C-alpha cells in the first residue's frame, strides 16, 4: 500500500537542540507513513554497456526521489546516454567529478536534496520495489542494507562475500544496495576518499561505532552483474584484498572481527580459492606499498612476532 506523502517540514523533530550522533534522535516514522525523499547517488566510470538498464530500473521507482549521477571521467559514451535520459526525466542530475570512488560519491552526496541517500552500482539493476522497501526499513533504522543478487557467469554468481563484524553487526554489506539517513552521512563525514575499495565497509564501521542502528531488508533487491572476464574477476579480487588491508591500517587489528567458519564456507569452490589467493596478494601488496594517513589506534596494533636467538 502506498504511504502518505508529506514534506520534510512535517517530520517530528527534537524539541530542543540539534540532532546528535545518537541514533535515537533521528526521526523514525511508522512504516505506513512514508515521508522521506531519497536521493540515489550513482558513481560511474565507463558504464555505456549497462547504464540504460540501470536508469530504466530507477525511473520507475516509487517517489519522492531523485537520481544524482556523478561521472568520474567516462570516455566511452556513457555521458551522452545519460543526457538523453535527462531530457525526459528532470529528476536525473548529472555532474562531472573525477576521483576515487569515495571522493566522487561524496561529491554526489553534497548535491543531494533528499532526506536519505541510497547508492547502487553502475553495473546493477534495481528491482521495481527497491526504493519502496528501503524507505520502509528507514522508518526503523538509521542505515539499511538491501539484498544483492549476483547475475552472470554461474561460477561467479555462487561466490559469497566475506563478512566482517563490528560490535556484533555485519558491516560488509556492499554499497550496491544501501541507504542512509542524510544525517548519518553528515555526522560520519561520508566515504573516506583514501580507500581504493572497502570504503563502504569503513563507513559502516564508523556508523556502528557512533551508535547508529543497522537493518537488513531482503526485499530491497538489486541485481548485480558479475565481472564478464576472468581478468576483471581477478583484478576485482586483488583490489578487494587491498581495501581489506586499508581497513586494518586505519582501524587496527581486525582479524577477530571475521568468523573463521564463514571464511572456510566461502572458500569451498575452485573459483573462491582463486579469489582468495588474489585477495591475499592484494592484501600483502597494500601492506608493503601503501602508506596510511592515519595512526594505528592505541591498543589495536597488529600482533608482531619476534625471533629470539639463544645467547642474545
């Protein structure tokens, strides 16, 4: 059933003071009263092959909404296709801002006029009820993750993500299907532009640390195309490993945040083992070649082993 639309000024607001980091001060509304405008931010680079399917899946979503597209420097004709959609759909806005994924996405967030912000990948297709379901869950949670279904080469479809937990919360849901109240992004500072990958995990880590609540809605579905070549698959695995190492360089020792049983369960097939090998390679390369701008938090430094020789 469609909710009753209202403007942002009709929200219940705190009587005094500004909204702080405490999630209890964010206005959580009944599911049958849907009021927030959602800004969908797309960070794109050379998505000519997929952009039509993505935009077609977004223009039919339940509003109020807007689509903020940030092109990071495409040269394959992606921008020209987007402009044809802007002529027909005024709620689509296009900006040009090259940079890392976090930097470009942050720029898109700064251009949003919505009460909440959602993100989706350039190689994805949104289920017709995607925003409706995210909006329902945002009535109860500060951050909401949707369900991502991989489509493409069957061996890649079956690969599962490696979960990472912080304070009992799974923070490894991909930003290909997520939504945040705008206040959460403002309070946490958005995505960290230093990250090559895993910038979404870092953001979720900081949100959980500040006490914001997380929800998961399996009916908020996004279909994600897997890599179309083995080279792309291996490249993605390498940079995912690089990003996981960046997480430890910023937040300290995180191995206790993984569940060993799940690590084994996600490494049963041959392709999962190949993915793991290239991820470890990326992890090690980052360890030796990346320089973190952050000091390691006290008490969370990685354990180091020292060889002790007799007589010394």
